[in-house]
C-alpha cells in the first residue's frame, strides 16, 4: 500500500524534489519467518533481497483512546529506492535558513497553498520572511538522512488538520469526512501516515502537545492532539464521551459540571442551554407572556383559630367549641369515642403525595417529551424567540432568560431559571 495522501509537488522552480516513496508491506507472516529461519546463507556474501528484514516504525504517538483493529500504531514500511536511501548518512538535526531542526521534532511544511501565497506576495513586492500559515501541513520528524548539503531528506509522520480527514474515515461506528463538531480550532490528529520530504519544504518549527482529557488541563494557544488516525485502516482512536448526548467535548467550548457529589458528570454548555430554552418554549410558546408566580402570603391566625381542628365541618353543624371537660366513668361516652375512632378513614396514616398534574395536562407534557427525544438538539423552535445566558458568579448557577418576542405584550422580558443537571436532575450550585 502506498503512503500517498498529499500530492507531491512536481519538480519545477521553487518546488522541492523528493525521489523517495514509502509503502507498507505489512508484517511478515509466520510462513515467511519460518522460511527465513530455515534458509541457509553464505557467511561471506550479502543477504539475498528477499531475506532482508522489513523495518518497523515504533509509533511516537500513544493515544488514550483505542482502535478497533490494532492495539498500536506501530507499522512495517519500506522506502524505495531502498539502496539510495540506506546509502545516505543519518543525522540528528539539520540547519535551514539559520534555524536548527531536530529528529523527533514537529515542523510546518509548505504545500501548494504556501507556494501560491508566496507567489502572490512576490507579485505585490511584499516578499518577507516565511511565516506559518493555517494552510501549512504539520509533520513529526522521524529520521533525517542526507547525501550532501543539497540533498537532505526527512522521514516524517503527518499530523492531520481535522478538515483533511478523508472520506471513509471511521469514527467509532460511523464513517465521516472532515472536521467534526468536537474538534477544536488548534486541534490536530496524529497519524502513522509516513512520507519522505525534502527538508527545503520545511517553513518553521511547530509546537504540538498531547492533550489528555482526564487531566482537566486547560487548552493552551499551542497546537495539540488527543486523537490519532491509523492510516492502515482509516480508523480514528476513540475519545471520551460525556453529557446526556454522549458525544465528545470540544475544547473551545464550555463544559459545566454537576455539583452533586453523587453525580459529578460534565455536560456541554450547548446541551444545557438547549434544555432550558426548550422548557421555556414549551411553557410559553410563541404568544404567551411570562409572569412570575408570587408565593402566597399566609395570614396570621388568632389563638382561637389556631386551636380549631383541621377536619372540615359537616353542613349544619354548630361551631366547634374551644374546650370540653371529660368526666370519667361514663359508659356511653366510652362507647361513642370508640365508635368514632373506628369510623375514622385510615388513609391519613400515609403521607400526602406530591401534587401531580391534572389528567388534562399529562398527555400534553408526555407528547412534548416525545417530540424532544425524537428531534433532539437539532430541533430548536425557540431560535429568535428566547435567549439564555448562564450566570455562574453569585450564588447558585442560573439561566438568565431574555424574551425576544416583539409581538407579545405584558409579562416580563427578563427572568431567571434554575440550571439543572441533565443526568441526575439536581440543581447546579
């Protein structure tokens, strides 16, 4: 299998020539190893071409996530023409335009877009020092070889920009292409896609860090990677899933943590915002004004009113008196009292249940929930009607809701709603 992903620039003025190609023959089979073991060689002669060992590259990348097909990104490779490559001298570093580059370091590499940009600058007379561009490729140097100072080459592993992910790339159980919603602005994807480049195409050094999500480290301005692409199978390594939607986190977007110690899960800001705006929309729709329900004011009771029993009076009964003196020894009184206890409903022995919605309201809410579950976060009927801003500074975390409906009069245009965990339902402090 050839390693070509990116079209090599053809040889012309200000383009870097590179005569080497990389292929992946795969690891030797058990039969090949047995044949190699049993075959006798002449001690004083060179090994036949078929008996040469296929080199293996131990991957410098160890993603936290897993691949479906392979445990590691290590791979066997060959470089052709092999003799020309092996006859060159290996170096630990090279110097280009006064900058020293090392093996195992990251670099920006020029491509077609870089050349076009340089040509445009030259035509305007604004040619200056080479600078990094978002169009530049990024690579990690694995090995440096040179025949002389005019023929210096680097064997590299490419780092992919998310936008470069080819069609048919496997992300867990689905095939994708290009950038996904969870990819950050400065995020790269490590790979075992190997190539050999002429070092004159290197534009400048690059700083690339590995981001391990479980460390809770903030993403810096430098480039970073957390995910890797196995070029042999077009599979991406898995990344951590979170929130109710069970999708990865985008490092450039806010995550909100549940403050309930028994939960402690992280949620996407967008998912929480969608949840509260859907609740507001289902309550107010397109034309109902919002009015805050004030708590009922309890009237103070007099001593006499407070002493009255809570049981309701039957119609026609006299007012309940404050106190009665009971005389012991009366048989009739004892019988009546016993009878009254027997007839008392026994249901009061259990606690009063929490009030539930009326039968007329229940089907409506059930239907609304089904719609939300079916359409998911892509269904946003509240757009242009309501806005939600998360306030986390003072006291409990709340959503500040703003009513954007110009056709609705009366009611309040701004109010707050509680922020609830999407997984356990607890109020987020």
